[in-house]
C-alpha cells in the first residue's frame, strides 16, 4: 500500500520511511503543480517520457491518475482523498535497468530545489521486478501556510507501452476508481476480489500439486489473476489418474497469460462483455454487480472465503499488512471493502475468526504494539479476548 515503503540509501546505509501526503493541508492544486514540476525535472535528468505523455497525464496510475487530472474538482478530490499514499508512475519496461542504475547514482542528490532523492527498496537489480518503490523528500510550498516537507513514496511501475501509451492491461492492473474511493474503498479490494473470483472459479478440488516430490496440502488453483501478468495458468498437467489430476507448478517465466481485457472478462464470467460491463469491470463496486449478474450463487461462499483469507490470513503465509505499524487503520481499510462485499451479497461475515491471530502478530518481525483503545474495540466486537 502507498505510504508504507521503507527504503535505503545504499551509499550511506541510511533508512527512510515514506509518509502519507496530507492533501487537504497541501491543497490539491499545489500538489499537482509540485508533482508536475518534479516529473518534468526528473525527465530532464533521465529522459523517460515525451512532453505529450507528461501533459496528458497518461503516465500516472492508480489514484494518482484522477488526483492529477484537473477535470475533477479539487474540493471533491480533497474530500475523497484527504491523504495520499503514493505517486504511481508508469515506465516503459525496456528502461528498467537504466532507470535502476540512474536512481542509484541519484541517491542523496536533488532533482530540483524542492525535491531530493532518498533511496529505494531494491538492494539489487533483478530483471523480474515489476516496479521500484522509492522515496523522494518533496518540499510543498503552501499558500498562506508555508513549507511542508514530506517523504513521498514514488512507485515506478514497469509496463508495456503501445503507440506511445501504457497498454490497457497496464492501466487496468494498477487502476484505482474514483467511484470506489468515494465509498472509502481502496483499489486493493478490486484486485483482491478479482484474485478471489479467478482462483475459486478455476480451482480443481481433486487436483494434486506436486513440488519437488512433495504434495501441497491445498487443491490446485489452475488459473490465477496477476496485476502484471493478467490471467495465467500456474500449473501444468503431469498425469491424470482416474478422477484426479496431478499438476506441476510452473515458473513465472513459463506462464501463458491473457491480458486482452475482453478475453479476461470472458475468463471471469464465461461471456463477452455487453453494454456497460467493461466500464463496471474497472471498479470494485462494478465488479460486485458483475459477479451478481454472471457468477453462479454456489461459488459465492468460496469467493468469500478466499477474499477474507487474502485480507487476514496468518498462516501458512501471512497476508500483506496494508498500513505499516498501524493495525487500527489496517483493519479500517480492509473492512471498508469486505463489509461492502458481504452486505451486497448477503453473505456471512467470516473475518472475525482470523482477527485474533492476525493482529496479535501485527508489525515488523511479528511484534505487536496495539493501543489499549484498539484492543478494547476488538474485544467489544468479539474479535479478540479481553486478556489479549
């Protein structure tokens, strides 16, 4: 999640933490002006985009795309997004290594008189990396207030460009919808719900996955949704024995993926989109409507189970903490989308059974520092015991 990056200056070994950007304090117009100047000056030091690409705003992804779009009213944006987590910027993937090397040389130096580069979260270059999470110290000059320095997380997202624009899939895979934001639902819920839908739809309950001659305890989810790859097969059939299929896990570079949005839609719902279906496909709220329209009701409990596990599962692998060192905000962010989903479909709310384990080990290295007020809140909701 934005604003959570912990980065290192690899020359000095200093560590820096990203901070939330107080958009209401800075004011949206000042934010846009400062970020545009930063991007233009960065582009002079290391050319990435054309002037047309910068001016059109197509290089921005996620919520940054509508925050930077002046067609939207500033007061509305400030109300919907009082705090901004990060700035998402797309970069042609063929510049991946060159940008990484440039940023290493830029560490500790200024982009302009208001922006200094602090570091990134990648200690070494890997061809497989899909983005670089970096932090820039940006000085916002606020009218009638003064100056405010913020450690801004800037995510450089590597993607395909087609005819001078990010591909449709590049935009969809990292999209954030203003309609969802108005309901307080962050974009991560859109992607988690897609992962849940695809994983459950293409689960083989009798499938057996063998890795290094060891059988995995869970059934095979033959197809998965990936924000970078599209919908892809993660297993190949090794053998079919009576009513059981034995699978072998593929390496990421072996995945066959589907990125055409109409074909992705068909894989999700078994029909091609009609009417305003594709528009709805871009938002969490719209996706709920599409699932209700096209998905068999008997699949919904499985989608619910998968979705809640993506939010709060502690084992065998711990799911992502969306808010660094802030368990109460983490819960609030996750509840917004999950409660909308369960209320929309009239499903049982299953997250309580996972809360105790998840928040008792919240934080770096599994260390939990829950405030007494948060613990009391969880206890009142019967999420945890009073002696937690």
